[in-house]
C-alpha cells in the first residue's frame, strides 16, 4: 500500500487546538493535506525535523505545548528550520506557517 502524500505535523503536550487548526488550514488552502500526530520529543526542532523525515513529502511541522511552531524540510540540518513562529503569535502567522510548509512541497515562493 502506498503512503498518502502529506505534510506530517507533530505536536508535544497539549497545544491549543486553534494552533493546530490554523497551521493545518494554511496547508490545506494550498491544496496539501496534513497528518497530525503526537510526537515523543518535546523540543520544537526535534519534533519538526523528525516529522519532515517521516513525511512522504519530506516536509514537517512541529508544535510544542506552548504553541510555538517550526516548519522543517528533511534535507536541512536539524538546527536550521525553514520557519519559526513564536508561541502566542496571531492566527494569521500560524496559518502562514502551514502555507509555508505547503509551498515548500509545491516548490513555490515562500512569500
């Protein structure tokens, strides 16, 4: 069975459901589906890079319990993500993170 092409989104702890929803919505607006799963790590970079390594599209998003978001690609070093969004950022910034992940997959400009 072939794995469905998705951006993997891994979270730690219990982030605000609105954060998860906005990031997923940003990716879906670009036409790229996400798979949300709980991660074992708590460090944002580890969550995001691990998600990218597991994603059939080589793109992952990590969200920590405080609501911080990191977008990563499997080809990048773990400590060098594509984008970071600080915890407590407004909803449009969260949606942009999802959109950024999708644009990486679609090879489109990020801004």
